[in-house]
């Protein structure tokens, strides 16, 4: 019993036939990001083994979910995140269902399923539903995900998976086995413009698209007014393999990027880098105020910020049913004005404003929206 530094040892003596349970907890201290520790054990009789402990810091910009069935494909994503200098964590997918509240502290989730079957379990799907309904941003990628969730002939298909595919990934299913091994960007798209060729086999990729063993990129299409096709198959401008969408959740507005192939299978390193940079950029909503829906609201409304608590940024969604001057301000508990997030005339629509509290101390704050005779105030917490 006790606290051990790296390299320390302890001894446990057992009588033959007895068993014991050793409980190990990790103290992350000031780690920002993720890490892993190996616990090695051995006996004087020659038995030995090891156990790996992986951990991540909550509340970072990006959480990478490693769901590749024991492969190391998350390394492809990590290489690009390092180049982008992102604050990120990596965790295995079996952590997710029991820690839904924890994943909601991340702004973006990148979920890599590679060729895992099923790519998303029911519990994992429900966790993503909660994340997206709270305004989270998701990049989901993997082989046969569309087939598994949306094709009635799939052994993993249910009405719930089909609903998730249509209403959360904002996609409609077309075909399981598309013959193309190359996709192309769409002119003017913020993610794929000028991506003329994106090969899914060969090069330095992982080749998880492999027709010889029945692994194809599925054909899908964007579904809904706020969804857009972003990649089409080689020389097939009306046949698509990827979608991006704005998701208007119950408690917040987020974004989704969904590709029917794994990120790891993109063959050229420079193309992987550019594609991931643009996905992250689009999911990050670089503009401070963004119109988030094509459906006009019927009343003024100010929603709860997400995430909350937060550090250092959070998003606030609000709706305006008619053209009106709108102000959104932040106040401390004494009523002192801390920040003006918006002060302009807005036309009818649903919008999102981002508050960057990098220079603001931890504590309880209030944000207020005024629009004509409408006034609404909500509480938020900065936790550093």
C-alpha cells in the first residue's frame, strides 16, 4: 500500500492456491493531454506480465477516441494534432459509455473506428447523441459505418442506429460496396476545396479500405437543409463518401463531419495533413458569430452555454425571430460588466457567439441577452 514513483516496487506474498486483487489509481498531477503508464509484475517462480494504464485530461480542445480494435491507427491522427499544436487527449472507446459527462467537457471528438465491427456500439452511440445534443463537434470516420448503421441487411442495424445515422450524422445511405478507391473534393467546400485526389489505398496509409477482403468506402448523401456533401468518388460527381453538417441539438449547436472511410487509410501524408487541418478548422467555428440554422425561429431565446463549466472558451446559442438590435454581455457576481460579446442588429435566425475567457479569472459569471423588450440572463462557470 502507498504512493509510488516511477520505477518503485512493492512485494505481495501469497500462499499457493490463494489469490489477491491489486487496485491501482493514477494521479495525473499537472499532465495536460494524455499519457500511459506500464505496471510490470513478476514472481520468483518466473511468472511475469504487465498492465497498461491510459489517462487523459478533461476539458481539452480535442478528444481522440481510439476504437481501432487494438491497432495503432490513432498515431495517424496524433501526428497531425501535434503539427497543429492542439491540446488533445487520447482514450480507448470502452471508457466512453460510463463517462458521458466527462466527454462533454471536450469541444471536439475525433472518433476513429477503422475496420472495427461494429464501429459504434449502442452505448457509444447514446453517448455521442448526448454529446451532439449539448453542442459538441464530431469527426466520425471508419470503414462500413454507414452500412452497419443504415442498411437493413447489416447484423448491427436497428431502428435506433438508422435514426442516429439520419438525424445525427445527417446522412442518407445509398450503397455498401462502391468500386472507387479514390475520392475528390468539391469546389468551394470549406474542407475539401482543391483536394483534387484523395486516395484510399496504397502509400503510407493503413489500407483499411481493401476490396479483396470486402472493405469498401460506402456511398452516402447529405440529408437535411444544414448538411452538405464534401467528397465525391473518382469521376462520379453525384456519388458521395463524406458529409458535413450543422447539428441543432436540444441544448446547443454543434457540427459533424462523417467519412465512410477511416482517416488512417488516406494514402498520402500531405493530403492527410491538409484534410485534418481543414476538418479541425471547420469544427472549431473560427468566426465569433455564426448563423447555425436555415429554420427561422418563432421567438427570442437565449440558451445555456456549452461547455459549462469551461476553460477557456464556450459557445452561446440564441435565436431572433425578427430583425432586431441584439446585445449579449457578461457580468461578474457583483454586476460589473466583464465583456461585450455582441452588439449589433441581427436578422431573423439562430446564431452562436463564442466567449473566450482566457483573460478572465475562475468563478461564477452571468451572461445577459437584450433584444427589444426581451431580456434573458443565464449563469456560467469558468474553471481553470
